């Protein structure tokens, strides 16, 4: 069994959340091959086949209340070069992102997918995850869990205290998708579109989740 946690990230915070989610998944399902990849790595070339994984978890930063894009990232990077040349950017910050990844989803109809974003903490901040979840569904994925937002304390971060733990806990909840058992989903199961939905129940009986020691999730990108 395989799970891919795919991120788009300009300053590295969304990537850090992706890694924490992967740890949570691996914690509950040490038997599952959990990989963390940037959207650019998946889009390629060569593109990674998305029909194979049992679960996709996809996340990006919130830019202008919505999903980030190649355009929003490259514009911000140009601004940073002018105004804050010391600012570091995540690997693949200039590459394709989740919008380009969405074009691959029709090649994997019915794949289970969950969406997350990073965003500022204000109630006026908006968030990308809901639109991303909608786009994943429109492209043919089966949404699982409720879209989740993780809070950064400023444009470049850092993440608010406790957000990595929350991401890891969310990963543990998502592991219920792989376990095929809504009983293991915790709060996720109670939510709309959660693993207790009809489509999720089609995966029941594939196995049970465990609380075994977490193996490290594999990250295929270079450290920030
Ligand atoms: C061009 C731009 C627009 C942004 N717009 C928003 C926004 O509308 N709402 C919000 O909550 N955060 C906004 N942010 C802050 C991002 O949410 C923050 O930079 C991101 O979560 C950091 O994630 P990253 O380190 O993975 O890039 C914006 C950031 C940039 C660079």
C-alpha cells in the first residue's frame, strides 16, 4: 500500500506540515509506504503515476485567499529578490504546483484524496484547502476528511506553536482511510465527506490500523 503526501511550498512551511502529516500516517500504518513529494516532483518530467497510491494528501499555501500558483510564487520570489534578498525559498518553489498536479488526477479516477493548506490566522485570511478539495473532486478523486488549514504566524512563517503536532494528528486520522475502517478515524469520521461516507465504506475490511512505533516517512526532496 502507498500514500503520497504532496506539497507546494514557497517558504517551506507547507512542506513541513506535509512531513508531519506523513509521520502521523506512518505512525498508524507502518506497513504503508508513505512518501513526501513536492508537486513539481510528481508533475515531472517524468510524472509520477497517481493511479497506484491508495491515498493522496495534497497541500499548498494560501495566496490571495485561494490556492497558490506558479504565478503567485514567481511574482513573490521576484519581489523577495528586490526587497528581501536574504529570504530562503523552498526547493521547487519555482516549479509546477498543485494546479498542475490536478491535471494528472483524471489519470487516477477514484483515488482517495485529502486537502490541506497553510494560512495566516486571521478570520479574513481565506484558505486554499476547500477550493483544492473541490478541484480534486472535480478532477475525479474521492475526497476524504474535511479540508484542513494550518496556521503560519507570518508570510514566511514560522508555523504557529502546536501546528506540527496537529498535522501529525491529522495524518493519524487520515490513516483510517488506508485502514478502511471508519472506527479508527476519530473526529474525522464525524465530519462531512469523512471516512464514514458511503464511498469510504467501500474500502472496509482491507485491514486494521495499529498504533505501532512510527517509522520515518520518506522525503524525496532535499532539505530546505
Ligand atoms: C503572494 C502571497 C499572498 C498571500 N495571501 C494570503 C492570503 O490571502 N491569506 C492567508 O492566510 N495567507 C496569505 N499569504 C501567506 C501564506 O499563507 C504564507 O506565506 C504560507 O502559508 C507559507 O507557506 P509556505 O512556507 O509553504 O510558502 C500570502 C502569501 C503570499 C506570498
